[in-house]
C-alpha cells in the first residue's frame, strides 16, 4: 500500500510537470514600446541586433544636459565585429588570441543603421527616467560578435546658467 502511494505521487508530479512544460495555445502578450524595432521576418541564419543606449553618468551638480550625436553613414556610425568561424569556436579564456585576430583584420565589420528618432540623445534624461533608447537596429548573420564601435559626431554639454553648450572633445571620436 505504501509503495502504491509513492508511485501514484510520483506519477502525479510527472503529470503536473508535463502539463506545465507544454506550450500554450493562447498568444503571449508582447510588450509594445514606441522605441522598439519592428519585428521583421528574417531568413534562417539571420538575427536582429538592437543597439540601445542608457547610462548613469557622473554626478556633476552644474551639468543640466549632455547631448550625444552619433555619426549616421554607411561607413561609420555603429559597427559590430563578427568573428571568423575559428573565433566563434574559442572559449572565454582565448580573448588574447581573438584580439590578435581582430587587429590583423580577420572577421567582418557590419554597420548597423541608426534610427533618427533617438539621434542625438540626451544622456541625463535616460539616467533620470531609468530607461534606454533604441539607437539602431539591423539584420545580421547569426554568430559570435566580439566588438561594437560607435563613431561620435559631437558631445554637447549644457551647464546651469549657460545658454550655449560646450562641446566635449573625444580624442578618437569612437566609443
């Protein structure tokens, strides 16, 4: 009798787990946001890469706004580095080898189109609201991506009591 009770309990648990792990027939709600990228239908082997910006800049009491403008062209702007097939097989401990291959020009840089809605973007507004903004998105081949670069056109800082911004200097112009 005790053995039968144990077997029945196990079967009941298995049944509950099986029902809980099956797909649902009702549609799942999808979050909607005005800053979300459209969900395109992509061919096999492709995926969508979104570049979003958010930050917690340093607390400077006299800064009111920080506006960042990213270059928007086919040659510059936002680019991601797709690893070559050998790099995709490497583990986390092989980062020096990956860096050497990237410096030798192996792999491929893919430019991500920038959305005009959030370029330029105000960095402190993102911090205060605790949100992120979609800066760009694009369809990219599936694989391992090792770097992302953003070419900055300008950074303008507005200080309290000043009408005109001060342009910050980025030595390389890239982040």
